């Protein structure tokens, strides 16, 4: 009786593997070279420059900003201009209004987009592809085209100068539906849904116990994007909240520095104050979002 042994690995291949650096082997850590670090430094400086320049302009006076060359370092008026901008624009109330608008819009868009994205990705029904094309087609329409009919609807509902005029038009997002559909196509295997249905789970239980946990990384990213978009929205709130005493942050900042000669330092101070909450949100939830994305990628 003869036995067949597996041939040992070729010595030449072993020598090649031993000569490879640890970063090139399975499980190794990749390290960038000097060129990669130089590119990252350049992109980082380019990304931070607008924020740093805003802070520099906010720390100067209007006369110094009008001179050539402009200042490239901080002055002594930063906290003074921030205080004036905070009081003149009533940014405390504006922050509260914008947090309500952006928070409600982000949460609603995430929930509805996840449910709709699951339906388009995993359910079979007549007209699914045609409806998805319609959803994608709405993304190609400039939002400025809908301003007039939307304003007419808000006026008939007597919602002008009220926060619901800003909240309700932003409760759904075609981009959110498309984004969640594309994610769930790959991240949610059909076998898991079938197993849940075999166990007797209803459609809503499948959504709550299967879809939402699987889509959590994408929901976090979408929620962040929609919150930032709602926070920075200017055109529609400016049109429907101009007469009210409780505008959003961007509308309140637009009212700074009015006059024959606008005070650019106050405008920059208001813009800086309006940006700080977004930076705080990124600082608090940035690691959780990135970690969730990596976790979802590994599971997928």
C-alpha cells in the first residue's frame, strides 16, 4: 500500500517570502513613504487653510482686512468680534433652531431612506426598477427649480416664517434612498432575510432586527451628511424665515455686517461660530463613524 505525501514547499518560494518586509505579508502594517506623507501634509494644510483664514479675519478689524497684503496672522480682536457677532445675530436662538431642523431632518431621512433602500434592494415588486429610476432622476433636477411651487404650497399652509416650513420639505432624500440601496445590496445577504422569515419574523421585525443593525455604518455616514447639509442650508430658510425672529444659523449670519461698508470681520466671526458646532460633531462622532464603516466592510 502506497501513500502519497503532499510535496513540501519549494525552498526558493520560502526564501522569497522570508525576504519580504513584514508590511507586505498577511496581517502586516503598511507604512507610507516620504512622498505619501508629504502629499498628506499638503492636503491637510489646504483643507485647514479656509478655517484658519476665517479665524484670522475674525480676529482683525475691517480696516486691516481691506489692506494689501491681507493679514496672515491672528490679531487681538477675536473674542471681541465673536461676542459682537453672537449678540447682533442672536446666534444662541439660531443655534437652537438649526439644531432642531438639522436633527429632525437627519433622523427622518436616515430612517425612511433605510426602509426604502431595503425595499429597493431586497424586495421584489412590480415596477421596482422604474421607480428607482424615477428616484435617481429627481437627483438630476436642480433644487432651485422647485423653490417657487414649494413656496406656494408653504404659503397656502400658512407656514411662512415658521420652522416647519424648513423641516417638512427636507424629510426625504433621493440621495439617501440611493445610498442605502447600494449599501444594502452588498452588506445584507439574502440568506439572513430568508432565515428571519423562516423563524416567523414579520416584515417590520426583519427591518428592525436585521436591516437596521446591518445598515448601522451607512446610517451613521448618511446621518452625518444630512445633518451637515441641513445645517449649511441657506437658500430655502432665507426665503421662508426672513421675517421671523428665529432664523437658522446661516440666515442669521447673513444679516451680519449690513451697511454701506459691510464689516467683514464680523461676518467672518459669525461664520466661524457657525462652523464650530460641526467641528465638535465631527470630533465626537468621527471615530465611531469610521469604526462603523470598517466594521461593516469586514462583515460584508
